[in-house]
């Protein structure tokens, strides 16, 4: 079993909050072209998708899911994720809708 550090717990908390917010967001118009993301917003999307992939391993019951999640928690820069998230929430909270739409679009592309 993995012994999660404070940083790992913070990361998982952030990702959980993002998942909840994504589920509450409006459904994007499929005809509309997705708005362009800034580099830091794209970074958040990519980090979130990394967690989605590992979560998929766990759902499939793969034994290595815990070790992959532990390694991922060490790789993802929690402080950066938290700082970027805080900046977006403070300065430009309407961007969250666009970020979550991009996350959902990419998740849809990952599904068979």
C-alpha cells in the first residue's frame, strides 16, 4: 500500500474538486469550435487527463494501478497545479468552463 504524502493528498483533493466541477459544467455545443487555451490552462488539462488514465487502470482492476498512481503523485507538480488553479479562480473564473469543456472533449476522444 502506498503511503501518500501531504502533497499527494493535496493533488488528489484538487483533482477531485476539478472532477466535481467538471460534472456540474454546461454541455458544450458540438458545432462550436473549442476556444483556445492558454499554456497554463492546457497544463491543467494534461495533468487532469493523466489522472483519468490512471483511474481507468484502477477501475479495470489492474494490480499496478496503486503503484502507477503513487508514481504519478510524485511527478505532478502539485504546487504548480494549485497556483495555476488559484490564479484562474481569482482572475478569470469564467475560464473554468472552457477548461472543463476541453477536458470532456479529450475524455470523449479517449473512449472507444
